[in-house]
C-alpha cells in the first residue's frame, strides 16, 4: 500500500536547475553568504522575481501577507501548538485572530493600500489550508477577483495535496510549500503524534507512512502541473538532523524547486511536545552545516524567518498587529470600537462593517457598561 524507500529512490531527477557555488552578500536580514546559486530558466526567474520566499533578492524589496482562515489541522506535529489569539509569539501556527474568507479578502485590500510592495498572499494556517478546503479556496477566489495582480500561494503538510491539485491549478496558485521532515517512516513516528486521514486516526509508523506517501504523490503532481514547490524541513537534533541530506535528495528527484531547512523552535512556554520534553533546537553552526551539506544538490533557502500564520510585511518584519480587523480600547467605562478601512472598496463590505459593529455592541451590553463611545473611521464605501 505504501511506497518503500528503494522504490522512491528510483524516481528521476527533474533537470530543472544546475547548481553552482557562489558567494552572496548577506546584508542585514540574517542571510548567509557562500550559498548555492542556481542556473535556471528565464521563465522561472520571472515567476519568482517578486516572491520574497522563493527569491533571496526579492525579499529585500517585496512584502508578503498571510491570512488566518484555516484553523483545523489533520496531523499533530510534536513541534507544533496552534494558538488563535496570541500576539506575543513569533512562530508558525500562531495568530492574533481567525478570519472568515470575506474578512480576509477585505484585510488584503486594506494592507495592499498601505503596503504597495505587497506582492504575495499566502494561506499557511494556523492549521493546514487543505484541512480547511472550503475556507481556503473561497478566500483565494475572493482575492483573485478583487486583487488579481497579487500572487497566490499556500503552505501545507501535503496529506490532502493530491486531492486538490486540480483546484489549486484552476485558481492559478503558482507556489506551494510542503513541510516534509523525513522520508523514513520510522523517523516520522518520532515527529508526528498522529495523522488523521479518511475519517481515521493513525499513529506511529503507520501514520507516518500514509503522510509520506501523500507528500511525495503531491510533490510529483505539482511538478506535472508546473507549480513551483518549496519544501520546508524542520531540523530536529538527534532525530532527523543526519537524515536531511536524504530528504534533500528525495525532494529534488521528485520535483521540488527550493529546500528550506529550518531550526526547531522548542521553547517550553510554547507548549509543544518537544518543548515540554526538553528536545533542543540546533545551534546556528549545526544548522549551517546541514544546509551546506545539502546545498550542492539544489537551490537552498537561507533567509526564512519562520513567520506567523498572520504575518504581514517584509520577511523579518511583522506588521500584523497594525492590521487587525477590529480593535477594542478600554478606559474606565468607555469603550471605543474602531473599524479599519481606507481606500476604495466594494460596497459589499459595508455589511461586514455593520456586522462587526453589532458584535461589539452586543459584547459591551453583556459586560454591563452603561456608557459607550463609538469611533467610526471614515470610509469611501
């Protein structure tokens, strides 16, 4: 039922890129020099030219935005603990607020009016976008209609990717990221607590085999659909650190464009299994060594900032708190409710404003406050 490692290793290389080593200037964003640069077709250069994650040069100039419309997840990683109302942690799986597709589309228009260099809209959680397909694809539909010049991308664990390739292609989602941490189910059993697939929960090696099968199937399907794929791998010392070279070879053979090896974030206060059990993350030297060992095989990403699922702005710059859809200000018994809206938007969003206002008034009434102050920001709708 599941692919064996020898079978998988017989898959052919894509031949998309030829790797050569050069020295690159790091600047002030955490990029490292002596990284592998890749000779690539001009058409691919054009596709990544304004994507800050896929192009190291682009991340100095172009911004991205994530919208948090996908709360549910279909696997449990031992390095993940999703939080839906957290403003003080900077890591994947964390957001300040969950959005409906309509709220997300409105927020994109607001941010685009304030950050003109915002070129990419991604859905990366806080759960898995493809475990929330209706919300995810509805959001993409709205944004493609209202802001067709913005590039669309999504990040997924890959479990449901084969089932949605056609829909992804139909919506012109040109960049997909898969988090793939191992090609050995025995190692996967140490990374994933469970995998929920087809209404059943699998644990241990069985669950890891199912996940790996679907990840590699999805990676091949992306290649056939001409969708660029970045693979994220979390480096976990003592578990998969020595194995990531094999992961790198495998994803290159299956069509990945870019490999991003990231350090494990495992602070105890985050509440993850690895954090609570004392699993350490790699040192910067350990991380660079593994990245260097993999850089001869394919293009490596070294400027990742491990963004929140509601990140806004340049990589390494999080402006998400500037663009919450609603803010409540409390001072004594006076409440102010502010709706953020600037620029020209469709009249259909007026209903969204009214709904937010009604919700705020209901909350104030429930709290027993007698005096209410409303601050309405002028809009052009």
